[in-house]
């Protein structure tokens, strides 16, 4: 972060990438901080011509970053890479853009997983400094180049090696981002919410509001959270019953019609993050000899419903 020009790349301009990238591009459209949207296909072409159409809190605007590209040579070495792509594509995109990352590049992860660093290191064994993170927001792609912030607080938490200059830069750019020394606890708390909610809404085809209104589904959800609580403990993370109540209450912070990204991907016949949000829980619980009857049942319903 000592260079005169700071290049910040946002990799993947979907719901999360648009939510993060829009305020940064708007704030740093001139000067020494360069915001680069790394995307391809129709999304890239649309943003290059018309800007990113971004909806939030009743306001819609077009935002133009410093550069929109999928060409590693044009992007060059990045000071910061904010990784907002889906979990299943991390290895592929990092392989594609490895020439944009050196030992000084700071990689911020915003995936719905608790093992992002492990996934990244399978591709980039030595290169890059990793700040694992998570974000609490509901933000969706209406069409390529058009992102809608639906709800959620939009808070971002990151860990890793502390970098106050970077945090100040991102906060000044409009992000609600906080550094935490013990990020693993927060990652598991986020996972406690997002993984079972994603699974149960997909299995039963319900919105967040419909889930809240169904006492039977809420009981299943609570038991799925208890199964994650047991798995977290095997990873030296203590999730309390209060954490479970907080996770359930988080559903009330979103609009009634909100859907999980996993459910939306199933509905739109897209590749999904089931491997990271459902299979990961079951497979790792099995390794520790833990039983997951509620997760298993929801998984069976998903496989039957979507013919997996």
C-alpha cells in the first residue's frame, strides 16, 4: 500500500461485486486510487458501454470504474483484489488472473465459506496476502450489468494481517468494513446463518419471510444450526445458543420476499454453491463422527427436487 497509485480489483461483478464495487468506483473515479471491475461476457460489455446500473435504497445510478476488463495484461499487478466470485469458481478465476497477483497483493475474500484461505492456497501457494472476510447483504443481479441491493445491513468483516491504511481507504470509499483479529469466529457465525438458510429455502422453495412464518421449518432450521454448532466446536470455534437465536433473528432484517443465492441459482439453472453450503457440513461432520440427520434430510429433498 506504499505505491503512489493504488489499484483495487473487484473480481466478479455480480450481486456482491456490484454492491462492493459501486460505491468504490463512485468515490474513486479520479485520483490515484483506481477501481477495476474484473468481469467478462455480457456483463463486461454492458458496463463498458453503459456503466454498472446499481439500485440501492430507492436510488438508481450508473457507475463507471477506472477500468472494466477480463484481460490480465490490461489489468496489471493489483495492490488489492476483492474476491466476490462464487465459491466454486475461486480456483478457476485465480488461475486466470494469477499474473495480476504478487507477494504484496492483498486478497480480500467475501465468500460464504469458512475455509477460503485453504481454497485459495490450493491455487496460489505462495503469492498474495489473504484477508478472509464475510459480508451481510442481500444483493442480486437483475440482468448483466444491473445489480439491485435488496436488503441486509451490508456490513463487511475481515481478518488476517491488519492494514489500517487499507481499511481507511475502503471506509472512505463507502464500505461498512471492520477489521477483526479473530475473524474465524465471525466466519462461523455467518456460516451458521447462511448455510442452513440457503439449504432449507432451496429444499422447500420458500422466501425468508415464508420461512419465518412456518414454525415447523423454523424448528428444522434451528436443528440444522445445532448441527453446525457441533461441527464448529470440532474446529475450536464455540457457537453459543445465543448465536443461534441471533442467526434466526437475522431473517427478520431482510425483506419478506428475499431468497438465498443458492435458491436463486437452483431456480435459474445456474451452477450452485451446494458443495460449500450443504455437502461441506455433511462430509466434515462425518469425518468427526457427528450425525447430521436434519442436514441429511434437507440434502435429500434438494437432490430429489432438482434431480441431482
